[in-house]
C-alpha cells in the first residue's frame, strides 16, 4: 500500500537489495526492512527482478525510489561498482519502471541517497552550509550538500590526493587488506580529509559505512580541522534517501 507522507526506498548493494516504506516526517522505517540477496551475476534484469520481488513482498503499490552503486545521469547508469558491468549505459529508470508494471521510479547514486538522509534526519541535521558525507567501505562513496541541496555524483573516492586515489589510500577495505591498526588507518583517513577540506571547506564531515560503528576507535585520532561525526542512520540511510528522492521529484 502507499499513503500520504510515506514513500518507499530501495538500496541496492553488492550483497543485498534492501527496502522499506519510510515516514518522511521522521525518516523512520514504517516496518522492518526487507532484504533479498543481490543476485550473482548482478545483471540489470536480475536486479530489477529482485526489486520487483521486494516491492511485491512489501505490498507497496506506489512510486519507488532506488539507489545504485553507480553514477546516475538522467536515470542512466554510467559506472558500476559491485554490480555487473552490463549496467554501464543501462537506462535504469526505464528498466525498473517496466519491471514494476510502469509505475513511477527515481534512481540515484547510493552515497548521494545516504547524504540526503543524514543531512535531513541524521548526523548533519542541525548544520547549515556545506555538508560532506563519506562512506568508508570497499571504496569511498561521497555526497556533497549545500543547505540541503545535493550536488550529485561527486565521486570523491576517485580524487587523487598525495599521488593516490582516496579510496586506494583510506577505504575500510584497505585497513583490512593491509592489516592496519586504527592509528595507522586514521593517519591515512586524515590525509584524505585534509585534502578534501582544503578544496571544499565543509561545515561538517559525516563518516558512514560499516566502520562508522567503531567510530570511537578512530574518529578521535583524526588530525583534520573539520568536525567529523559518525553517521546516525547507518544501514537505513540508503533506503531513507531513496524514499526522499521519489518524494522530492528531483530524480525523475
């Protein structure tokens, strides 16, 4: 079902397709999130079928907002991270809409969705000006917002700082791969954050990704000047941001 003041968001990741209806007044999920394993190979039609299964299980009959781990321009996927490369050039919006019986669909980058959610309901909700969200995982996702307005597809994880891409220097996967201690990894994260804050001068930096759950072990070790706060919404941020996108009409 659908209702006024509610919207449905789906967050597509490398391991799971997750979704729920969201109360847009509070950013809270209206029921337990539904999760379906991401099909492998994660081809466009296979994922679209998983999305349709999830929406049917939720008994949702309205529009749907969907995130992709991809640069998304006018509904078309231009990159592919942790999904099949067949997504590149795919009109994702048309594919999802057709698979969902022609209903209205919005598609946006997953980090952008998390940024929207954290800016309105989460760690950055009390800050104006420029907000930077970074998700530390296999790579580094990013979202830039100014007074709540998103600058989409920032892809700062691919920005070169100190001769290396930021995500090759400071992704959470690098900590695990190289066996870095928290102080060692925090030094790399600091290098990245100093480079980014010197470019953008944000009011606040929000750190997301699974490693944000251990924020007390590394955020106090950072040496950059901008305050860094752990994300509040964590594994629901993508769902909430996707729901916000369909409600806003900014990602038709």
